[in-house]
C-alpha cells in the first residue's frame, strides 16, 4: 500500500461507486444547484456546468493522483445519483474523511449510508486506513442518519468547525475504525 487509493469500482446493494466522466456534467450541475445541497455544502453558487466540468476533469483526478483522496459517483442503473469521496487523507496517521451528497432524484433510498459503508469499510479493510471519519453539520439530520446507518459511531461535536453559505456551523463527528468492521 502506497500513498494513493486504488482506482477501483466498488459495488453495493443495487449501486456502484465508479469514476466520474464528462457524461455526468449535467447531473452534477443539476444536483449541485439543488437548494438542499447548497444549504449544507459550501459549493459555488450559482453552480455552473463549467464548475462541474472542472470538478470532473481536474479536481477529482487531482485528488487521486496527489493521494489526497478518491472521488466516486454513486451510480444506480447507470445514472449518477450522488457523489462520495475520500478526502483530507493523512497517509502518516492513516486517516481519511468521507464526504457525500445525494441528488434530489435519488434521495430517500439510503444511498449515502450504503455508499459510506462500502467506501469506508473498503478504506479500512483493503486500503490500510486506521480511521475514517464523517463530519456533517449538526442541523443536517439526514447526513447524520446516513453516517449512523453506515456503522459510524458519533464521537462528538466540533464547535464552529464548518462553513456553509449561511455562515459557520457546528459539525457532528462520526468515526469508524478497523475494529468496528463486521466480523472483526
């Protein structure tokens, strides 16, 4: 194991985690313009097709190449239903963070939690991570429910640790370590 995540397609129950491509520009743009997505993530506003194209062609591959993380589309029946990533990766301490959003047309199916379980467990079991965290605004109850459903343990609150368009927010911290994996 080096200082870069393996570039693998991961499968879950009814979904795949795969590489973004230019065919995703329209869906990424639409999802990132959504009011709920904009409320909880400090994305550009307005979110443009150029921002989506830059994310797909430059940011996502750059994160992988640099070792900072890995970006995956959450795909159901061939359509992008969200994005999940490993980010802020520290290879010395073997810690990484999961971030995600789910497109409005795919919400209510538990995809963020299911995808977080698959990606987090893979990072711990196959990629040598010692710890994976999820940080989400305390007001974002859907994101917190996703973290809990993925088997992450709520560890506490980091006060004024996040930024959204409306200002600073407290972040709920959820963690998962190798010993938390099923069957260990």
